[in-house]
C-alpha cells in the first residue's frame, strides 16, 4: 500500500514537471526590507495567470516561469511588489511594511472579518504552527501561556486527559465555564461525558477521566486561533459563547503549485516528579507489625529486609509517534487540501495509550464570481486506554503498597492476584494489577462536516451561510476484574467482576446566516451585520452494566450474569436559536462605535408542561468604541516613534442559558426495585428558572512603537455575573433533594496584558519575545437565600475538604473543616491526649485555588537556517490542596511521618474550660506519634494540606528547527524544502509545591463550575517529552 | 443601505422569532427517555419498596439504641449510637426523614391526586394509608416535623409542627383512606393491583388496607400511656382499633419481593448488603444480650449462661444466629454444635466472631444464606397481628382489665409463633416450623404468666419486644421511651451508666433523632433553633407522646 502510494505521488509530480519543460524554475528569497528576516507564507504569483506558490519557512520559493513574465509578491501587512523574471538567476525580493498596518484583519464570529482598527476589544491571535510545533496531541495543551486570560487546567498528565479551557477565570459557580470552540464558523462539540447523569453506574465524576471532545482536533490542520474573551466579543455567539470563544480557522489549500507535505515526530516521555514515600516503617499500628494493615505505623523494617523501588518500577518511558501527510494545491477557482494524521501515544503509566487517525479534506471553489463555497469533511478515529484514578486508582495504590513486596509480582502462574495482607475482598490492588486488569477504554469515531457559502451580490454586500454537522460516536468500557478490590465485592456478597459499557452518539447540527453591508459617505463609514443562527444538540447514551464475569479476563458485557444486568438510556437534547444585529460606525479610521444586539432562544428555558407561559427568549445588548488616536496629526508629528495607538472601551450584557437540560419541568426516574415503576428525580423542576446574566465592562489600550517592533496591549475588565444558576441541596420538605435555582452574584476583575517585542532583527539573526500577563480575581458576592456554602460533591474526594463557594470568598475557594481554636486563635487541644480537636463540623473557606497572576513568555530565535522557540509559563500564587499527601500522611507513608519517634508538644491551649479565660492552660502534654498513631489519623485537618501561595515556573515547550539550505537539497530533485526539528515538552517545572504537579484536577471536566481544579488526588503530573522529527515538502 | 432599512429588517426578524416557529422548534425540553407524567399505577411499586428500604436503614441505628442489635466494632462511628449519641454532620439516622419527604413525598401526593381526580379510589386509599403511616413513623422518630408546609412550591424553609398536630393529621388521612377504600372506581384496578407492578402489600385487598389503618390508630393511641386521659379514653380507642384491625397473622402487612437482584430483594436480606455492609464493616446487625436473654429465660427468670441450641423458648434458635463451635461432634446433627452468643451493647464487643442475624457463613461459602426474616425472599413486616395484640394487652392491663389483657397477651405470644411459621422460614434451608407441642410447652413455662393475676406490664412489653425484634425498631423504641427505659419493665435492657452515655447527652438517654442533617441543618437552622434542635443534647429531649401532657 505504501509503495503504491509513493509511486502514485511520484507519477503525479513527473507528469507535472514534463508539462512545464519549456519553462525554467525561478527561485529566490523574500525578506523583510527593514530587518532582512525571511518572510514565510508570501504568495508568489505569476501575473495574469493562476500559477502561484507560497514561500517556505525560510522565505524561499520556487516557481516555473518564462523569462519576461512578471512575479507578484503579496503578504498581509506588506505592500505588494512586482519583479520581472530574467533569463537566469534568482529573483530575491525585499518587501516594505504597509504603513497602514493597523488595517490588519481579524476573523470574528461567523467568519466575519473586521478591520482590527474597528474592534472595541482585543482579540489575540495565535498561529496554528506555533501550537502544532509543540507536537502535543491536543491543541489546547499547546495554547497554555500563549494568550493572556486563557487558562488550560488539565486533570493530569495521562494521554487523553480532560482539561478545562477557561477564559478570564471561573464565572459560573455551577455552570459550564469552558470557552466555546468554533471551527470555521461552526461551534464544535467539546463536551465531556458526565458519568453521574449519563451512565447506568451513576458514579461521581472522579474515578475515571473522559476526554473533552476538542481533543479530537488535529493541531496541524489549524491556521490560526483567535481568542474572543469578553462577552462583547462573543455577543454574536450568544449564550453558548458567554464564557468566551476560541475561533479556529483551519488551513485551506493555496492556489498554485501542488505540494505534498510530510512531517513526523517521535517522542519519548519520562515522568520525573512524584512524591516519595517513606520506606523506614512497616505496616501496623503503635509500632507493632500487622501484616494485614494498610497503615504504616508499625515498627521499622527489620534491617536487611529487601525493599523494592516499586514507584520507580511502576512508571515506564512513554513513546509517541506522529505522522502528518498533507496534499494541497489548486487553481484560483478551486483549491483543495487533504491532510492526514496518525498519532500513537503510549503513556508513562503502563497500559495508557492514545491513538488517533484524522483525515481532513477541505476544498474551496469559486462557483461564480458572486459565490464561493468552502467545504470541509473531517473524519477522526481515536482510541484511548486509560487507568482509574481516585481512591483505588494506581497512584494511591502505589503509595500504600508495602515496599517489602515486589510490585512486579502481581499475578501468579495461574492468573490469580498475588495477595499479601488479606483476601481479594479486603486487600487493595497492587497498582500493576490495577492497570493491567481493570480496563478502561474509549473509542471514538467522529465526523465533522461543514459548508461555508460566501455570496457577494454587490461590492458592498456580503452574505455568508454556514452549515455544520458534528457527529461523534464513542464506545467505552470500564471494568473491574473479578479479583480486584473494587470488582470482587465482599466475601458475603461477591460480585465477581464488574463491567460497564456505553455507547454515546453525539450529534450537533448548526447553521448561521449573516449578511454584512458596507457603506461609505465622506469621512464616515459603516458596516451593518445581521444574522441568525440555530444549534441543535442531541446526545444519546446507552449504557449497560453487569457483574459476575464468567471468564474474568474477557471484557465484554456478554460475559456477565444476565440477572445482574442493568441498563440506562440517557438522551440529552437542546436547541438554541439566535438573531443578532450589529452596526459598526466609523469616522475615518479614527473613531469607531460598535452597537450590537442579540436575541437568544434556548430550549432549556422551555417548560415542557406549560408551553404558553414558557419564556425561552432573552435579549441583551453590547456597545464598544475604538479610538485610534495616533491617526490624529498631533501624534504623527510629535510622537513619530509611536506607530499606532488605540484606546478601547466596551460594555456588554450576556445571558447564559441553564447548564442542565430538562430542569424546568419535573422528571421521573425508572425504578429498578421490586415491581419497577417510576419515581420522581431528586432534582426539583424549576419553572421560574431564568438565564444567568453577566455584565462586563472593559477598557483597553493597544500601542505599537518603533516601527512596530514593540507592541503593548493592556485590558482591564470587570465582570459581574448575576442570577447564578446553582444547584443547592434543599430542605427535603419541598419534596426534592436538589434544585436548579437562580441565586448568587459573582464578580470577576482582571488585567490582561500582552507585550510583543522584536528585540533584535537582521538578515541572519532575530529574537522576538511575547509576554502574556493574566491577573484575575473572582469573588462570590452572595449566594441564594444566605446559603452559607454551596459545594460540588463530586470534588469531595478526601475527607473534610471539597470545592465550594462561600459568600465573600473567592470563586475558587476550597472548603474544609478546621481545628478548634479559642477566641485568641490558639489551637485547642484535648486535655486527655494533647492533640487538636475538630468538634465544629462546619465547612469554612480554608484556601483559594485562584493564582494571583500568571505570566507566559514566548521567545523566538532565528539564526540563518536555525530557529528556536521556547515558552516559559509562570503561575504565581494560589493554593493547591494536596489530598494525596493527606492520604499518605494518614496512612503513615508520607515522608513527613518519619520523625514519628520524636516526642513533641503541640503548641496550643487545653480545652479544659479555661480556654477562653485570661489564663488558658498551655499545653505541656508530650506526644510521640509512633506510640500515638491518632496523631496521624483522627487528629488531622485538611488545613494542614492546603499548600499555600504555590508558584510554578514551567518551561512548557522548547522547539529547535533546522531547514536544510536550498543548495543541500537541490540534489534531491523533487524536494522543495526539508527540515528537522526537536521539541521538548514540559521540560522544566520549578515549584514550591511538594506534590507531583500543581496543575491538577480531582474531577473530569464533566463536572461544572470550578470542579476539582487545584485538588490533587491520586494524579500524576506531566512527563517531560523529547520529540524528534522531520518535515519535508515535495 | 439606509439605517432605517436595517431597523426594519431587524424588527421583522425579531418578530419572526417571537412568533410560533422558533418557540415550537425549541419545545424539546423534556426527557425523551422517561415519561413526564406518571400515572398512579406506576408510582405505587417504588413507594411500597421505599417503605421497607427507609425503615431498614434507620432501624440499623435505632436497633443500637433499643439493643435489638449492635456492632462488634470499637470505632466511635459505630459506638456512638449505642451510647445514645449521633454523628455530627451526617445523614445516618435520617433515612425515614428522606423516605417521607422525598422517596414517598411527592410521589405519594401525585398518586393520591391521580387516584382522587381520575377516580382510581384504590390508589387514593392506599396512598392515604401509606402517608398516614409515614408521618406517624417520622414524628415518632423526630418529634416535631414539617407538616402543613411540606411540598409548598417555591419555599426553601419550612415550619415544624409538633406531634399532637401530626397525630391528628395521621388520623385525618387514615379516615380518608378508609373513605376511599369503600368507594367503587368506575374501572376495576384489581388485576393491576394484584400484578407484579401492583400492590406489593395486600394485592389490592381494600378490606385489609382498612385494617392496616385501624392498626395504625391502635398503635398511635397505644403510645399515649403517660397521658392522664389514657385510662379513660385512649385505652378504649386502642382496644377498639386493635379489634377492627388485623385478625390473624395471614393478614399481616408485609412487603414481598421477587429477589432476582439486590434492588429487588428484601433490604434486610443478603444481597442488599445493608445488614452486612462488607466484611470490613462491623457496625451493625449482631444480636445483643438483651434479646438473647429474653429468649433464654430472662423474661421472668434468669437467662441461661452459655446458651446452646436448646432453650426454654422455641423461638430462640429460630430467630438468632448460632455460632458454630470449633469442635464438631461426630454423629450429631450440625445444629447441636451451635452455641449462642451475643454482643453487649456499647462495648464494641471483642467477640468479632459473632455472626450477623443473617447467620454464620457456612463452611466453604462466601456469604450467609440468610436466617429467620433476614433473607432475600422474606416478606418485610410493617405491622402484625401479634404486635397489635400486645398493644391491646398493654392498654387493657393499664386500664385494669387484667382478664382481657391476659387473653390478648397469650394470643399475642401464640400469634408470634405463627408469625415465625408463616414469615420466618424463607431461607433456602429454613428451621423447622414451631409445633403446637413446642408452643404449649412454652406457654406452660415459667417465662409466661400463667393467669391474669400474675400478668405484669413487663410480661407484655418484653413479649412485644421479642415479637418486634428484627423489624419494628421504631415501635420498640416507642415502648422503651414510654417506660423511660425502666429496668423493671425491660429487665434485660443493658442500662448504660452516665459515663457510658454519649458525652453531650449530659447523662441522659436518647428520646428522639435529630432531623436529617443535609436536609435541615443546612437550610432550616432557624426553625431548628426554635425547637432546640441546635443544642448538642437535642437527642435527649423527650418527645410529646412520652410526656404526661
């Protein structure tokens, strides 16, 4: 097959060359006239023909032309230039920057291109190649640190891990805070499976991770990412875009010579940071050895006992290979691009893999001079083998695994679990047993199709219609082996293994119709945009669960006892419609005013039993201004070094529809108990639910200095979100346990800044720096009806601490119980034991997971044919709850328990009735934890494991590239360019956090609100990865 | 393009939106996987199931206080209930609360409404009967509870009402149940009610449902023994309603199961795992010395020490699980090698080997097969004939009618033997039925009062304790509370010393449960404060029915 493909490709190329035999291949380099740096991506066109090409990464091009013909060089931001082909010799060109560089065009909602100068807000753009270069499987992982205000919070470093994609901090307490992902004008599916609602097991979203579906997108297909943050920017996407949007423009074929690009990458990954465990004390209690115990409060290991490095043995080196093959080309009237990707990742945890095949075909056709059509068809197939996390996941199993046992010895010759302490029912799994026998897998087949019509009936009028279809089918399996701790049940009720399988079919069908009209009258110009959209989401999940597997090693639902079968069908469906109007009014290019209005209709606001009184529609406005003050002569004359300057201000209101479907009406649940039947769901229907409302005010400035060598962008925003849709527990007196209600106000304020600098530029060497600064403060001003706390129960992974909000505290508070203290704040200690007490069982905000600020720093160097870039990413401040350490401490495996034989007196006063008097009794009771194991178990508090003010400096990505000079590759006849590159991902992490990685989430992104962000429980961090690859263009 | 044209287009488009087309398109906010409106017929099966689930879960901790059963764990979380205490910030002990307001709650209301509105009178009758029962259980457990304000749409905080008001409502609903049970529905629901998804208690026999309601009334009046009006008025009500109620063990209110899977089996059975949560959890369901002594001579005499298979009471080995001895005697039946041990409440017994009431694990097996009424297939008792006979005996005895009391007392004991024969033998290897000879022997023994003159209140209450052991935890607790845990009435009850009681009890025994934590302590703290519910010793506050006034 491969051979045939190669001969086919060669054949095509040979035919093409023969046809042009009478012409000569003109080559040359296009450079910047000011700094002499090469300009990649410049279109080189043979005048009055359809023949064209683009320059390579080094600014080189090659085109067949006859002497005397004229070449036209054009590039965004530069003045077009022409050159005549001579009989021989290269044609090198230096392009001058266009003085009206501010006329850069930004793609906003629905593919509407707007002059940058007219935007009343900032819309940072990241090049697709910059992200693709990192060689990460998911594009969002590569965006971290490259955009101010964008935060990517991944669950852990495993292949296929889910991640929150959050712009400008968490705004919704319980709702979805993820940015909308829009590809070529069409919002795509970025949902994560919610185990609780959609699966028959109904489990909390924490022991398994499910990918967020944006992971399916091949980063190599992406031309640019435009990030729309404020609600003003996303007013055009309505409710769905209320958390901001990432607008992805994919690569299209380019007219001119056809080309074939191939690149590959091979990566080795190594996990180098995880907490150590103590190997001095054996299992037991009060210094007495107990082989059955999983608490390590026993005596010291007998000298000479063989201890195994089980943690080191467990992790393996990961390996990834990735291949991209792209064909593109076409004429002025028709272009095509067919890109294919295959990637295969084997993670650092045994039996974790992520494989993906993606094939994407894009064509653009000019059907007539008035109508242009772009059609895309993308098929993606992925396969993700995962492991369990949480209390019985591999990491906590690993930490409590006795080092005197060999981890590799997990299965005997007959395939039985090797036991050390108890029966299969009572002993926790050996982590290698866990990852080998408890299977977790997701397989996804996905098709993304979209068609984009551009109709230009008159010069001033443009009509755009987009239709998109996104169908994803995922089949998943989650199994606990019959002999595993979780799958065996109990001795009295053995379950003999458990399998859960599911099939989920997601279908999104959406479309938009927009018309934009331009008008010019003297110094005044105006653009009017009108549009309407619809979006139809339908997801159906069928899940099956069975127990008592006949063959414990055959993972299929058919292999389970029929009487244990349980099934669930869950359908999530919702629709939205929207209409919007926008007027952009400009005076010269000096002052712009944009007025927008939108009406949204959301099916989630329909009352199923009361059609007449349902109010699914809600409307909101936005206003923004842009003042390009450097257009004034005063600045041109007096501040010549200031190339451009713009001040912006905007105010916008956005509505957010309820985050859960079917929440207005009452819902029933099918009973699985005797006689079947139906009973009411625990969730009360709330017919009075209304949209969450955000009001955003924003001011900003954008300045370019010294021939655009230095750019500064600053924004300040203040976002007040009212009528939060929360899901509190209620008094059962209402008949329900929970209800979606409106209540609570959240205020987010922040500063974002981007500074870009061309520090050094000449013909051979250049150095460019971009810094992205983000500061966000989110505070919960109030909660419904003076509710003291609202918590997310899925995040309650560790005793006495959970993700919750309290009025007056940060949106990202962590809530927990506290040790008792007297009025002066002294620790209250038991007069009997001298240990702290926790008699108050209320939850208080004990930490704030929100970082104080983050800073991303991108450096790019080029020296002749070498280029190099690296991204530093700093997180400064904010707390992380180290629940893994809480667990280790309680079990006596933490390094902090090594001083257990040292007597100590806890500072505090005795709770003897005098604690609040003028002379409380100071504690003098000495405790030796070795003999008082309660020191580590009952007398611990989550406060002790909140790691405060965490700073983490990461070198996220480093890439080196080398393009072989033309002279070297000219001998390879059909190769236009050839390069090699090396990339290191997650190269360095310098942090004061003592656990694996402060970037962690105890839940999957299936949980709304803030979720388990910043709660480290049984997760590992990101491995360091070394990539090597080559890229070749034919 | 002129501005006003834009506005025109915008106006037209907006108008289009608000009109029918789009709204119709959006009208999909109902779950297609589940019906949105459910008929009474489909609401009934889960309601009946939840009656057994809710009471079983709370019984596990109520039994620790009544000393029906306890744990063998020395952990605080297990022992605090045996100490008459409660775990802070926990929903344990709040399942009946949840049952009444959520699991039955609006399901029951909807069933009753559908029954009344659409002339399905059987469902209205059964609904009111269950509602009356549920509220009586809830107030007996918690004292003041949410009553009139329950299920008010849009309300987040609810007023409590005390027991006299709840009892009055219970009688009102009971009478409505009786009214509807006598009405003829235009369409017969007999087949549906008798089917698998029908009435799991009486299969639609409305006469028996009436008896159930009368039984409920008898129990209610029976709680009021400390009230001055008891002898003059309430005792007669007890007798009247007991006589109108269940007439023999065949008419007992019991819930049946198909027991194919855990969720479809008796919650007190093996599969559901409530009585044996896991091998690691040792908190629940071990018999105590209190019951063991009552079955081995402790009702009137001295209980046997180191009891074995043979006991004065034929129910002993049939109700309690035996502990297999280490030495097996060759040639003798297995059963003779059983010894009987029980835990002492509040000690976190060191006898970890004491099996749960489901029985010891047979050699080579992973789980017990279940024993007495603790099997997957056993019917779950809600109210029994023998129970009501003891209520009647107590009332008559207090009133001064010793002869009538004695008659009801002996009927009660004999009926409980019959109860065993009818409901206690669902295990795959059941114990033999109690023979008439065995019954007669017991009736003639020193454990049973031999004539009306010899009958003491302790005889009645302790026989009632035995008869209710293992299912009517709450009614047993009502009895203990009525007599203030009197050691002369409940002779084998382990009297905890002040030091053994839960620290914040201030030396007092428990008289009520705190309302469910996650329902009330989060939202309703103002209302709780009104009743003293925020005080650490709220649990020791006597409920209204215990008090003289």
